[in-house]
C-alpha cells in the first residue's frame, strides 16, 4: 500500500466572487499552509483570512466584513459520522459595514451552494433538469467539532457622520457645564466692576475685585474665544481617546499587524480607509470555545425530543432539513455595548484571572426546517 504525504504553502490567495443574485465578495488568505501528514489526516493553517464587500459610504471602495487571525485546523477521518475537526483561532471579527445588508449575502451564499449541489447532480446523471422543490430528508449526523477562538468581536458600524454627532453630544455635556461656570464667573466680575464704589449694607464674599485692564466688551469677546478653543481642544482629545481605544480593541483581535498598509501583495479591490469610530453595536468576548457533537439522546428518540420541546409538534412531521446536535459554549469575559449608551448593556466578568471561563451554555439542539407546500418555496433566477 502506497502512503503519500503532501505539504503545500501559498503566500497569498485572492478571489473575487460574483454571486448569483448580483452580490460580490472578495476573499484573501495570507500564508496558507496545507498538509496531509498521513492518510485520513488533513491540516489547514493560515495567517489571516479576510473578506471584503462593497462599501455603502464610499463609491467604488470595499470594506472589511470578516477577519480571522492565525487559523489552525486539523481534520481526522473521512466519514462524516466519525470525523473529528479541531480548530483554533487567535482572533475573529465580524463587522457589518454601514448600509450593508448581511441577509442578502446569506441568501446569495445559500443559492450558490444549492446551485453547485444541483450542478453536481445533473452532471452525474448526464442530462439537464430543473431544480426540484425541497424533498424530505432524514436526520443528518454531525462530526465532532471543537472550535477555540482567543478573542471574538461582533460589530455593526454606523454612518461616520452619525458617529461624529454622537461624540459631539457626549463631549458637549461636559463642555456646556464648564462653559456655564465661565459665564457665571464672568458675570460676577462684571458685577464687581459695575458696583465698584457703592457701599452695601451687608458684607459679601466676593471672588473678584473691580480692577480690570480691558473693557467689558473686549473681555466678552475673549471669553467667547476661550469657549471655542476649549471646545475644539476637548473634541480633539476625546476623538484621540476614542481612536486609541478602538486600536486597542482591534489589536486584541487583529494582533500587532492589522493595517492594510502591511499587505505586501496589492488587494484585488480598492479598499476604503479604515475607520476609528466606535461601532453602533458591539459584542466582544475574551474567549469563545464551541464544542459540537452528536446529541445525548438516541436517534430513535428524536421525534419525542421535538414533540416535548415543540409544544406538541406531531411526531410524523417531515423536514427538508434536520440536524440534531449537542452544543457546548464556554465563553470568557463578555461585554455588549451601544455607542451612545454610557454603560455596557451586558457585562459578564470572570470569577478570577485564573478562571478563563465566565459563563457556559450546554444542551441538545435541533436545527430543523419543516417541509412545506410549493408556495412556501422562494424561487430565485
């Protein structure tokens, strides 16, 4: 019996995909390594995986949708039911650009996969036929999958103009308070000048004396100049703090090198400048471990499981998609934030620095799509 070991390394892989429903995606993989050390084992490693989509804020430009850093995967076994897949990734970020509709991309990928499946079927038969409506399928068996991500971030970007307005609103609250204090102090000084020489019946604590070197009108002009310079300074400082915070978060996901200027091979598409604005919505977790395996109940008990959890779903219900599985999520410190909300919407911390897991979700799940009539099927051309 001949044994073959294969190893391949590619510095840069790029592809521009025009999907069926007028959707385009650009994919780039840096430092791709493929290995087949022994029969039944396959390893895929790469430095960075990038996905770009057309930008909604800059005509003719593309923006980043997905980034995976330092991906290492091992696949053992050839049969799906006995296959073991181990995946580790240092950082992952899904960023939905402003005005981009993620559902359209998901629909395009769904149509693309089904088209490939149909092409494979008619090629094997040697004759053309129309795509048939969804048919009843039995339950699928999932392989054993272990996914470990060091840091994961899910973001939804907003219009940069709206982000700037949000920053102005936050800075303006403090600036208005300081401005009011200056105005009060100025009025006290003017009052001290105007009442100089008058004898009051009561002794008052005054912060200012009547001495002055410029007129009241000129002093007021200077005060307005101070208001303006102070506001501009506070806005610049806040914008710089925001930029540093965003770079710190991106560094956790992207690593030390995450600027597009670090790409030594020119991308296939022109890229929009990277933003340093806080996203409208963000979910970030310091650790994200997922284990997928076969469900804990027996295959014969699947109908009973669906009946119990489906509020009496008939046991003879037929499905066009049926995937029973067991899911285990082990997630580290997690935070959910809204851009203009001062506090985290959700903030889950670890018990101690030595305990990387902050919360766990574990249970049996079923992904199912009930078979329907022809009117329930959406046809795309």
